[in-house]
C-alpha cells in the first residue's frame, strides 16, 4: 500500500486542522473498512510526485474530552501498526503538558521516524519559537501554522523524503 503518515498529539493541538490543510479537504471518513476504527480519519494525499496516506488519530475525540492514558495508547497503537512516518503535533503557544511528555516517551520507544511539529506558530519568523520543545527528545523539530498554512511545504518535504 501507500506509505502512511500518522498525525498524533493530545486534543486541541490542531491535528484535524493540519489534516485538512494538507488534504485540502476531507477526502474520506472511514468506518466500514476492515481494521479501520471510527477514531481514525484517513485521506489520500500527494506531495509533488509522492503519494501517501494521511491519518488523523483524533477523529472522534471531543475537544473537551479528558485526556486519558487510554487515548494516548490508542494513538500510539495506530502509529505502531501503520505509520511509516509520524507527525507528533504540539501546541507551540502553550507550555509542554504531561500528556505531551507521556506521548513523547511512547513515541520515542516505537523506533519509527518522528517529526515533532510545533503548531500555532502563526508568525513569519518561526524558527526561534521552537527551541523550548527540543527537550522532548526529537531531533527533527519543525514549526507550522496549520491554520495559516505556514511551514506545511517544509514539513511535507521532510516527512515524505523517503517516499
Ligand atoms: P485537534 O483536537 O488536535 O484535532 O485540534 P483542532 O484541529 O480541532 O484544533 C483545535 C483548535 O486549535 C481550533 O480552535 C483550531 O482553530 C486551532 N488551531 C489549529 N491550528 C492552529 C494554528 O495554526 N494557529 C492557531 N492560532 N490556531 C490553530
Ligand atoms: Mg481533531
């Protein structure tokens, strides 16, 4: 099948906004496909001549849902099962939370390529705003604004580099 990019992150960091920004629009909401649960939203994307499948792991988590460990594990499970590349999205306008740290620890153990994408960096000069997030332990750190479509090209260049 197509190489697969999975977006993970705690609620409200902008996963769905990023998913929609990359796809242009929601291509499919699944549920009937075997092995595909309702909390995954899948779309077919292409970056230059590199087609790939994009998965938003937070599909049915309500915005005000409590962040419970089960949800972290579920996201990690999806990432472990199907991801060729993982985009670990965090909110660049807030402090790092315990949920961010828990997810970071799990993702580091998967042994899959993870790009830490710092979202909601809505200004043009973005790079200096990401340094605080290197402590999460990922060497590939990029800044984006999903809402304003900043940094998406660089992010996709990076995550699809081997596709
Ligand atoms: P999810 O729960 O991780 O899927 O997050 P959503 O995509 O639903 O976004 C949560 C909130 O963050 C929404 O109010 C979005 O409009 C907002 N948001 C997403 N991306 C950005 C961004 O790049 N900049 C800003 N300022 N807000 C954003
Ligand atoms: Mg969402």
